[in-house]
């Protein structure tokens, strides 16, 4: 390998390192901006979900419910973009292991999920949704809600930030269809409703449903951002290792060339002396 070829490889390595540094810095700033917001809102969203569950349990006991024609849907949230490490791979495997056992409709959101299942068609006729960015705007969010509102149970599969180094694939039942999310004491809480129970249920199935699905997008975004930060930090470390190897190779090649030139010079001098 020539010096020019090695220098070209070093230049490419430095460019990749610069890209990794840029993505890492952007991810770090984004985590600082939205992590506290997510952690602050988790308690609020958890309480809202529990209240929703309590209202639905009481509605079932009183045989009052909002009629819905469809049984269950599983929605998988992934990104349209790359450089997130293995977070999508783990989430998709978790989704497959869970959703395959259910009688459910499937919604795939994001290019990562759509590309995977187009290459490996596991589910029949999944609905595909691609947003303009990873976070839905008001119109896109309303469109998603209009699709899922007719289901009695909506399970949203997404990644969740446990720590900066650990991202967990989870699912959230935003329709609070399972009583298992409530403790025995919570399930015994009694309410007086104003207005009537049916209108409260209708309110939850519109406004609160939108709020809860928005929370899952926020959870997914902060988890992916943390994964990108770690992935790019690892990429930068690997780039440094590769650059170090190329620099050593360049120095070795230079020494080899200099030694060769010296040997050629000595050989030439000796040949001249013999001629004299």
C-alpha cells in the first residue's frame, strides 16, 4: 500500500470520526433537553392511565361502555432514520415474539419497521405509516388516533429509557384494557361522575387517548436519542483505533521507503567505487 493510499484512508477515517462526533454532540444536547421532560411527565401519564383504567373498570361493572367494532391492534413505533445502534433490532424482535401470539391487527410506524417486514413478511396485511419526522405533528397524531380509536385494546410497542446505557423494548396498553395495571386497592376506588359515566368514557376515548399516545412517542424519542449517543460514541472510539492503526502503517511505510532509498544509495555508491 502506497503513502497516498494510506493518506486517503486516513482522510476518510477522520471524516467518519467528525460525523460521529457531530451526531454524538447533537444527541447529547437533545437528551439534556428532553430527558427531564420525559421523567417529569412519566408520573403524570401513569396517573392518567390509572384513572382511565379505573373508569373503564367501573364502566364494565355498570355495563356502560363506548361501543367499538374492533378487538385489538398492536402498533410498533420505529424511526425513519439510522445511526441508532441495535435499538430497533431489539424492539422488533420483542414485538414479533409478543404479537405473533395474539389475534391482532398490526400497524408498522417508521421506515425501520416497514423495511424489516417488507424483507421478512411475518404478519398478514400490516398497515404502514410513515411520518414526516419521528415526532408526529398535530395532523399526523390526529390521523393515528382516528385509526386506533375503533379498537377495544391498543398496545403500543416502543423503546423506553431505563438509563443512558440501557434501553428497554416495552409495550404500553394506552386503552387501559388490562386490570393488571392496577393494584387491588386502586381497583376498589369509588367515583361520583359529573357528567354521566358514558360521557366521561367518551372523553377518555378522544382527548386522553391522544395524550397517552403522544407520551409513547416522547418515550421512544428520548430512548432512541440515548441509543444514538452511545452508538456514535462507540463509533468515534472505533474510528480513533482505526486512525491510530493507519498512522502506524503510514510511519512504517515511510521508514521502509527511506530504508529502501538508503540501501539503493549505498548500492549505487559501491557500484561506482568498483568501477573506479
